[in-house]
């Protein structure tokens, strides 16, 4: 995580690292942070910054303008394809 560090960014980064295998919406992230939650606009801004820095990957959620975010820092996600099933089975497969 490069650049200026704020306590809010550190809390968000730590939460994402603890939920590394999950794809989460902004609302799920805010809910998961509990009492340490920064404002919703701050979370959006920090997620955009972490996405730009390559720490987090953003995925479209279906055909709506909602997105899922997943912590990917330190992993090499450029060598495989991410697919998600929308059949409610929650199975995620990585293709090499």
C-alpha cells in the first residue's frame, strides 16, 4: 500500500486482507468494519485508490451498476481468469 497512510485506510486495508478470498460490496465492507467505519463516501474514495494501486480488484456485479471488491495485493491475478457463477451456487473457479 503506497502513498499517504491514514488510520481509515489502514483499517480498511486490514479488513480486506482478513477477507482476502471474498468479493464484497461497499455496503458489506461498511457493515463488516462495524464501529470503525469511515463515511460511505470515504470508503468509495479509498476503494478507488486501492483499486488504482493494484491492491484491490473491482468486478461488476451482474448487469447492474453495483461492484464487488476483492483484496489481491501480493497475488498474481494476471495469470488466470476470474469467472463468477450467478446461479447462486457460490462456486468460484480459477482457470490457468
